[in-house]
C-alpha cells in the first residue's frame, strides 16, 4: 500500500508560535550585536558629525550628565539593528514565504530588492546631500550676537 502524504494545515496557534520564534531570533540578534557595536558608537557619531557639519569649528555639546551615554546607547542599538537587518529580513522571509505561490514569491523578491535599493539610495541622498545643506543653512542663520550651539542628542 502506497503511503499518502497528508498536508497538515497549521492552526492559528502554530502560526503564532512560529511568529514568536522568528521575533525572538530577531531580538536576540540585535541584543547580541548591541554590545559589540558600543565601541563603534563614538566613531559613528564623529563620522556623522564630520559628514553632516561642513564647518570643523562647530562642536557638539551635551547638556545633561548622562546625555552622551544615552546617545551612544541609541547609536549602538541603531548599529546593531543595521548589522542585523539581513538576518531580520531572512527571518521575515522565512515566515512569509511558505504561504506564497511561486509567482508571488518572485514578485515579492523583486519588490523587496527594488524597495531596499531605493530606500538606501534615498538614505544616502538625505545623508550626503540634504542634511549637509540643512546644516550649512542652519549655521548661516546666526549672526555676530547669536551663535549656534548644537546639542549632540538633537543632532543625531
């Protein structure tokens, strides 16, 4: 007698458990990368200042005792997420793709790759084009009696 393969449909609980597992993997990946990004956070802030503020005499200040520490924490988390994005995207794809037909998978992949490309293009344009122009305009607004004093937390 030939064995028939029985397709089992997943219940709502099965889907929720799978989603929970995928989300926990994503959170753990960022949690692992966050402390590894801490040593780079100061360099990332300095790089962002160098790219965005055209005048090297303009300095960033922090106004509260723990403000710079919290700023480095936020930048470390952002760097952790940035490095973990390929893994997070893979987890999302692994959760969604079993529900798609072959044609839908091809369409979804092309949309994901094109939207990622255009997002990165827009982010690069904002970082290297718009933000430096905005900072030059902001610095030029001051006068002899009013000088800008940039808060590091607000800047980043």
